[in-house]
């Protein structure tokens, strides 16, 4: 592991042998109806998740599987969960313009990534959703999304409720503070990872998942790349994704 309390993997290709066999029933059902571009993007993301968990826990890839079932509607979407880890693991996933970014940790974790060449229209949409009018809306947006994923609620929370500093942030309706690690230029993307700040008195269960079995991972809400059954979350996501 690195000196940071997580394992981060960035990849633009599938590098897990037999990746389809590493998918659970819901993920396979989703893959069956996916078009070719979506299928490739989906498998690259799952490959990144499995690799991050394997490196974190020291287990071979063929011992792990990944699946995602929406906790609200039971659909073939939602936050990914990895099975087969010997101890509880949290994961989070973000998709950039040409690659996937996945993190795995032994505590709630969130990651977000945005291309540095993001269009002016998308920056305007980000400002509208977040209310940010400063000089670095992209950096602030990636921090907000990373915090909300670590929080576990994703874009079900209004991004305007998230308070962001350079190294720490928090969601206004909760007392948990989050540490921020900004990978400013990573494969042409601004990448931010967020996790609970233990030194700041934060509880370790920001995602609300501490009671699950040790043989499976916990999943931070991945509102950037997975559909949601929550209308407000979908509206916020769509207003940004619709920008060219």
C-alpha cells in the first residue's frame, strides 16, 4: 500500500483475466443489455475496482467478485460491492473521459475525477449545481463528489450543503469531517479522494455500513457513474452530464 490510507487504481483497459466470471448476477444482467461502448466502460470500471481491492487486502483477483444491486429499487445499478475480501473493505469508483479511477480502503472512502480539459458548458453546469463561483469550480466539484460518496448518500444530498477547504471538508447536516487528497494531474484528470478524518473526531462509519459481513466489501455511493432511483440525485447528475 501507499502512505495514504487507501489503494488507488487508474486504468483505461481491462486487465483482469476472465473479468466476466468475476461479476455477480446483477452485473452480468446489466452487461447483457449494454451496448459495446457502455460494455467496455463498465468492464474497465469493474477491473479497476477488483484490482484496487486485491492490492489492498493482498488477495488474488480470482478470489474476488463484484456486483451492484440498487438498495432502493433492486435494479441492476447502484454502488458496487466486492465479495471475497477477508476483512471489511470500502470501495468507490469514478469514470473520467478515457479511464476509470477506483479506490479501496478499510474505512468509508470516496473518489471523483474530472478531465482537466472539461468544456466551458460543463463548468457552467457545475457552477449552477454547486453554487460555486470561484476560480476553481472543477477542483471544488471533484472534492464535493468525493465527500458525498464517502458520506454514502451521493447526490441525494444537495451539493451546496458540502463545505470544502483545501485539505478537509464536511457535509453541513453531519458532524463528520473528511480529509481530502487532491491528485491534481493524474492521467489528465483532477482526482480527489475523501475519507473520514479520525483526528477531527469523525466517526468511522460515515457510510453507515459497519455491520456487514467481513467477507464482502462496503461500497461508497457512486453517484457519478451509477444510476440512482432517487429523482433529485438523477436531476443533479443529468444537468451536468448533459453539458457537452
